[in-house]
C-alpha cells in the first residue's frame, strides 16, 4: 500500500519528488485517475482543479483521466481505477466523500485496489481514510450522514489527519484544538499544513515537509 496524504496536493518540490518515487516508473508511462467527488457540493471557484492538472503535466504525466464516483456506476469506474497507477482524490467535504465511497462500493474494494497503486489524498480525502474526521458536519453535509457514525472514517490507517494545520482555514486545525482532541481520543493525530504530507510505503511511514506539522497524542 502506497499513500501520499496531503493537505493541498503537490504544493512543493519535496512532495512532488516523493510522489514520483512512490510511483516507481516514468510519469509519461503512468496513468492518473483524478476523482473530484469531494468537491461536488462546495460552491467555489474551480481554478484549483486546473492548477492540479497543470502540476501533473509539468511533472511529465501525459495520461490523466477524471472520474466522479457520484456520477457513474461501479461497472464504469472500476476498470478505469484498476488500470491506473495513481488514484488522486480531490479535497472538499469529507462527509459527502465518505457517503459516496460507501454508496458506490469503493469503500469495500479500496484496500484491494491500492495494493499496487498510489493513493494521493488531498485534504478531505486524506482525512477520510483515518479513524475519525475530528470535525463536525456543516449543514450541507447532514443529509449524507449515517446516524451515530457522523465523524467516523474508513479506518484504513490508525491515526487521524487534520489538514491545513495552523493555516487559519478552519478552527479545528489549530494547535489548541488538536491538543484538546488528542485528550479525548485513543489514536494519534497529525496536523499537517499545506506544504506537508504523510507518506506510507508498505509498513514505513514518514513525514515530508517544507512547512509545519505536528503529531498529537
């Protein structure tokens, strides 16, 4: 299993170089599937999506597919995911994304799918694979919640990730709040800013950062 769990994607040279090493083959011969699903219910400028594609092009990727798991059936997206080298999940709303992971059937096969691929998570899609999101759902999220399991993640990793650490984009990402969360839960929490990432390659975990990050226990 290869994971690159970021706050804001391929924001710097260190994260980009780590990404290429994880793939282990020439990017011009690699397939990336970009999954924008988490951003579907967030109304804002989509310039960031253009920027992500340009970053991939600059790194040498020549094949980038885009698949929204909320828009097409499993029989259509599964073969495209299976043939990819990288599954790049965009950021957005983690509650909505978890809903579609489960409704689409992706949650059931994700571990099998990423045995020989790179899972590149951005913000919400980094949070979702941990044990808990550590944030409360906003109004737009509530209809996608499973009662009693509002903030529970998929549990693929045994630590929580809080993106945008000390970036000011959400109150929960401050050191003060993360220290409070850490006293209430039984798992570690990593706060990572937009220039940091957690890298998992098999059983090895490390932090790649040109910014700020902190582990809370």
